[in-house]
C-alpha cells in the first residue's frame, strides 16, 4: 500500500481545513519545499497536493509550488484542484507532475474524464470522489449533488478510470479515523476493477492498518503527520511490508 503525505495549498501556504470548510484554514507548515523534502527523507515516494484556491476558482492558481516539488525532489507528485480542461492536464504533465486528480468535472463533465484517459492514459488520471452523507460534493466541496459516491465510481470505471481517491468530507481534517464502512463498500463494489485511495480522517497507525487490511491501494495522510499523531516513516514501513 502507498502512503501519500499531503500538502494542501491556500494563498501560497501549507494549510489544512476542518471538514472542508474554507473558514477553518490552519497553517500547518512554514515552507512547502522543506515539508516535501521531510516527507522524502521519511521514505515517501509520492506526495498528494491540493490547490485549494484552484478548487474554489475552477482554475489552477498555485502551479509553481507543485512544479517546484516535482523538480526539486524525487517525489512523484499528484495534484488536484481546479483542473477543468485537457490543456491544463497536458501542461501539468509536461511540467513534471506524475498524475492529476479530477474532481468536480467527473460529475459535471464526464466526457472530459473519458477524453483525458484516452489521451494521456489511465495511469495519469485519478478521479477524486468527495462525499457528504454518501452524496458527491463538488467545487471545493461548496456544492452538493444527488449522486451516490458508488454510482459515480461505476460511471467513471466505464469511462476508463482505474484509480479513485475517496474522501468522506465529514471526516476530513478531524483526526477522527477513516470512514471504514464507506471505504469497504467502495472497495467491495469496485473490487478487481479499480484501485482505491483512502482520504480524510487518518489519525493513527490503526487507520493505516485498517486500510491495508481492506486491500486499499493507498492512504492519504495530512493533519495526522503535522499534529504528530502518526509517524510517517513508521506508516510507510508498515505499508511496504508484503
């Protein structure tokens, strides 16, 4: 299983939100590059980065930060937030980003996802499914829908997607543990057809153990690293054990 340490960026700063609420912005680190290098030193191979400004505005805002991390560390960078066009995807990939995360457009413009997979390959495209009460939310979690998270996953698999990041918004940034029930439902529903990455609520090694026991592809860890409730190096070592 892959451990994805996370950096969310707002106004150029490394921050975390509580349940996706932009009014709860908390700065968690002073320098994004130093933070990324500390993840690298702990043994991370990947880093999960989110452009919160981009998610809100529907366009890339903090691009230089992500390309800096890609160019100045050995980390594979996945980026989400505000990616709404094939052109933006192409630019990110050409700048050294390993793969991009499509969120709102998966619901609002599924053809774009299909076109992106066809043009760039499924290994370069991840769909982020963010849900509140099992219903998909979009536009930086500011808008809700009547689409069930598993229904969206099924639709995206039909479009060629084979990797999903699932976030229970009510858990995100809370350190209250991952939503094991919803993750298990998604893993069961997509078994053999897609890889699932857990996001939101990771607190301690118990969450890492639970995700690995479910056979998940990966787990994203943010606030738990910054608050010291999870040892990144230990989590990576455990996740790497066959």
